[in-house]
C-alpha cells in the first residue's frame, strides 16, 4: 500500500529471523557462511521442484488433489534433502574436529553443533520467506493492495507475510530438532519434523475458507513445536524469550 | 552462563576472512540494487543512452528480433573485450618499462573522474527524482571535496582503512551503475564475455594478466591499481611460535625460490589462514601493532605449504573501462584490478573489477524482479566461496570472475524461466511449504 506497509510486511515475515541473526549468528562468521549456504541449498531445491512442476502449471484451482500432490511431493523432496544435508554436516563436523585437534583447540561443543543446526534452519526459513513472501512484495510498496479469492478478508501480502513468519519458525527449529534426532538416533524426533512440515503445508491449503481459524491453528502448532524445542535445546534465554514473545503476540493478535 | 568459562572453540573465528570479503561485496551489490530500483528507467528512454564503447557496434532498439539482438550484443562484447585486451597489453608494457609514476597518476586521475563526474551525475539524477533543493555552488563544493578525499584515499596508504574501503566500494558502485545503463542483451553477453576473457587472460601463458603477475613477482613490486583490501584478522592465540608469517606473495615466492629452488612460474600461492595452524600451515600476520617479531620471521621466509587451510592464489589483473560520454572528448580509463590476492599485512585483497561485475549482474537482475536479485546474490556469493575453495585445491592462479558470473547467469535464467511462475502460482493459491 505504501513504502511503510511494504516494510511492515517484510518485517512481519523476517523480524524474528533478523533478531536471531543479529543476536546469535552475526557473532560467529562460520554461522553466517552456514546460513548463506543453507539458503542456497533450499533455493536450489525450490528451483528443482519448479523445474519438475513447470509443465503442469497453471494448476486448475477447482479440484484439490493437484495441490495436495504438489505439497506432498515438495515436502517429501525437501525432507529428503534435509537428510542429505545432515550427511554433509556429519562430514563437515569430522573435518572441523580434525582441524580443531590440529590447531590445539577444543572440539565442537554441543552448543556449537546446535548453533550450526540453528543456522542451517535459519537459512531454510529465510529461503522460504524470501522467495514466497519478500519477492512478491514489490507491488506492496505502491499505492494499492491485492486480495486473493481464497481469503478475501485480508490483503494477500499480509497473509503471505504471516504464513512466511510461521514457516520461518517451523523451518528454523525443525532443523535443530532433526539434527538432534539424527545425532541421538531418536526416531520420534526424526519423524516429528517431516510430519510437522507436511501438516503445516496441508493446513495452509485446506483451511482457506476461514482465514483466522487457519492462523490460530498454525500458531498452536508453532507453540507446541517451540515447547519441544525448548525442552531439547539450550537456547540462550534472551533468544528464547524474544522468539516466544513474538509468537505469543501474533497468536493473540490473530485470535481476537 | 557456562559459556563464559569455556575456552573459545574454533567456531568463533573460523571463516572470518571470507566474511570480511563477502560483506563489502554484499554492500556494493545492495547499493547498486537500491540505485537501480530508485532510478529505473523504462526501456524506451534507455535506448537513447549515450554512445559508449560497449555499444559502438550495435545499438539495441526495442523492435529488433531476438536473433538480431543477440548478434548485435555479441558484436558489442567482442569489440569491448578486444579494447580491454589491447589496453591491458599497453599497461603490461608500461609496467615493464617501469613507468610506475605515470600509472599512479593515471590511477588517481581515473578515481577522480569516477567520483566527480559519474558520482555527480548520479547525484543529479537523485536530486531530480526526489526534488531535493540544493544550489549549484554548495553542490560543487561538496562534490569536489568528496572526490578529492577519494583520490587521497586511493593514493595514500596511511589513510584510515575504513575510509579507503568505503571509497573503493563507492567507486565500484558508481561504475557498476553506469554499466547497468547498457542495453539488456549487451549487458548479459558482455558479462559472459568478460568472464571468458578473465579465464583466458589469467590461465593462458600469453595472457596479459599472467604476464603482469609474473613481472610483479619477479620485481617484488606492487602493481598500482584499485584493489580492495580487507582488514587483517587479528589472531589472539599464541600464534606464531613456529608459525610463519606470509607477508606478500612476491617475497614469498622469492624466499621459496631460495629455499627450495621451486618453480616460480607454476604457481603463486597465498594462504589466508583463519585459524592458525602451528605445525604444518601458515599463519597470517596480524594487525600492524603486533607485527614486529613476526616480521623478522617473515624475512627468513620459511614456508611450510603442506596444509594451507585456505589458499587464495594471487591473481593480479588489470582491466580498463572505456566510457565515452557525450560531453567529453577524452576517454577516461579506470585502472581496475580483478582477482583475489594477499596484501602486505596478510589480509585478503579483492580486485575492484570483481566488485563491479558482480554488482552489474545483480543490478541487471534487479531491473527484472527482486526474486532474480536474491537468487543471483546467492549464486555470486556461492561462486566466490567456490573460487576460494578451488584455489585452495588447485594451488594455482585462478581468476575470480568466471565461476560467479556463470553461476549468476545460470540462476538468473532458471529463476526467470522456472521459479517465478512456480512460486507465484503457489502463492496465489496459498500453497506454501
């Protein structure tokens, strides 16, 4: 609608990730590189998916099953890529440990490993937010706004910003949970992540009739996810507080 | 909490130099994207752009067919690359004849022209766009002072490093913006052509840049050129008990020559080491205050090359732009250096030509849509990282442009053709994953 609104939408989508970046990631250059490479990896995954699905677009919007197929295939592909990411990370961890031994410094601590996982997840979330929300925001800086048939109560930009915010959080912490699960062989955690991803994708699609219902569902899911993450990881209290406050503010804002 | 008592792990300092180079490249790209999106002109008015040497063969108009545009762009790029090659050979000749003073004066002159004239024109565009009230005299005084400080920053090595870095980034940004004013097909084909030229000029034995590098090595001199130097990393660990300080690649080669009788021509190796590797690696020298004891070590020049953690070879290239302007008769040439190298304090140096061409690519992508900007930015940063790793692997002089430009162009095409449709379709139907 205006430049201010455009910047507002961008901040809704990327606010927590920006705070996470400034508080945790920017202090360690290796994590910045991890975020960049993770973002690149998920961009490549999106390009591959778009290459596969290009022939079938535009999809007919009346039936629901092409979209379900799209979501299932995309989520499956991305989860497979996450396993691959984990394998590459294991090799990286070995290289870093060997380097640390040679240099005479201590090996990677658990918090270091979790911070790398967090950076990887942040890259995934930022890739989603940037390509699904930010890159479509260009018209939002102009004088008008845009509504979609599926949800006529709110401008499209607001919907995509809030959904992008939800997905950023999901992706960021899913990576931490998944890496923890793979490291400890904890199958509950390992399966929890893809399931949440799939459910989130499906929820967005299916509950288009009632926008607010959709949003509050999404955020309860997020709260559960977040509590699990808090149980497993040792996030610094400031970071945890910041992200949790953000989430709660948005949950309450959406359930009026 | 408990973290305060733990010793610092390697994660704290690893990768610092790479980030110190990626940051100014990102800032330059960001500023060019902002300039382009603020000052974007539509196609009809950009076709009346001033004749430059890059459009001398063919001026693109909106009505030509794709094939015509492509052939015209190819012709333009060939002319441009030919001119650049010729001028680079002239520079090699001048350097060979030891006309260093002339080169330095020329360097200052070109920096002044870029800052004063190009910067002034862009400032005028901005004033026009925002209806900013300013009078001639104030503007000229400010512009003149700005340009003169820039020239001093480029000339004098004792200037505060932040000022020098900022001015170099600004110079890169201004030249990159002017390049984005070229017609579209010409820009893309020109980028690819420059990447290929870079590849040829550095790797072929007759390449002008390779000759320049070898001349500089054999004389142990610095080539006078516009090069961005990152702030050197200060290593606070006990560092160089056994470590070796690598000061400059040229003195390094000379020492290696004495010690091992190695082949000078084969490779010029630089190691940028983020975490000091005591036994079998190389330690970068520290910020100036701590240099004294380590400089002594440098003079002896014991080199251990076995496990250089991160090697970026020295690539010194020189590239000239010729930009004709309607008001000027003379050509103004800029001395730009491309490639990655190691400075006298051990920090990583990156030639300004790289800044410029990366920013041109991203600026051109910005003229289409922001999705391509993000994709191309990630591709270029990935290319930069890949280049550094390739250099560590091959231990040979490799150019910095080709990988990034090729990846950037590839991602631009993929995003424009495939990703955009997919993402827009998905978002419109609220299908997000």
